[in-house]
C-alpha cells in the first residue's frame, strides 16, 4: 500500500513541506524492506514520527558525547561518539551500526556518516534498521512496547509513540 501525502501529513502534521520531499523515499524504503501492510506501516511511521520529530530531524540534536567510548555501539576510537551520533529517520547510532548499515545499503558511512542525513538514505537506513531488528514480526503481533524497546533500547517516549501509532492506524485503515 502506497502512503499518500495527505495520509503522511495526518500522521505527522509538523512535517509540513518536508513531507512532500520524504513521501517517495519513504514509500520506496517501505517497499524495499517489506513494510507493506497497514499494521507494519503504522508501527514504522509512529516510530519515525517520534525519532525524527515528524521528519524535522535527521541528525540527533545531542552532541553524541554520551556515546563516547561505548563499546556496545562499537565506538572504540576517540571522537566516535560525536561522529556516529544518531542519524537518519530512526537515528542509527554508533560505529558498529553505521558499518552494518553502510554495508547493507552500499554506502561508506564510516568515511561519510553525514550521508544518513540525505533524504533517501535517511529513509533507507530506517527501513534497514527495521528489517535488521525483525520489527515487522513485532508490528504484525501489535506489540508496540517491544517495537519501541528494539528501536530505542528502552521505552523513552512510549506515550508519544503510542499516540502516533493510534493516529497512523486510523489514517491507514
């Protein structure tokens, strides 16, 4: 099912003019990564709405200093925290995730992490993350708490994510 601009704006009204630029790349990424049912799309779009501030941010606002030295993210070189802070619509974070995402998408993200800030790459990286974490199965099961935990590592912003999900369900029904 192709998402329309009207639907996208109902789910993410703050996206405004950015919605048109993201519409085709979002539809392409959802098709590429099997996010192809209303349940999957509602869950995916709800997570993106929260993570990106409704398509406003493709780079994490924080400096990334909190990620410095985080071996669980593969940040083993000085400066990795800031260099590999969250980017893309789902905020891919850490040297290891950038390497895996870059390999999957055919991009040299270790050399050019800012490539994830480009619209198409921001969408594709979100789709890659979604697929690589088997989130379609959780979306199919309707488990938005588990989806949030896999995206966020916890339940940060859960109430907002659930609110976006309810809106997206109605819009995509």
